[in-house]
């Protein structure tokens, strides 16, 4: 049981660090121009949507991993 839990925690931290790296290196410098005074608003909305999608993907991945670990533990 402990190895499954530790594996889940390791995967969780890897996803957190990987997601933070993506947000800082890719989304941080991302900007849109050509819309006049709305540039910052549009850029912020796009960044927020991408960040929310990444969070949802991370939650789905962790949920699938959790279910797989618990199924493995129940069957053994």
C-alpha cells in the first residue's frame, strides 16, 4: 500500500512542477498585440483559459492514477 501511495505522491509533485514550469516558461512571456487597448485583457483571458484547462487535465490524470493504484491494491 505504501509504494502505491508514494508513487501517487511522486506523480502529483512531478505534475505540479511540470505544470508550473509550463506556466512560467511558455505562458508567462505569451502576449497578443493588434487589438489596441484590449491587448492585455485578451492575453490574460487566453492565459487563464489555458491554465484552467491544464488544471483540469492534471486532476483527470491524478484521478485515473489514484483509481489504478487502488484497484491494484484491492486486487492483490
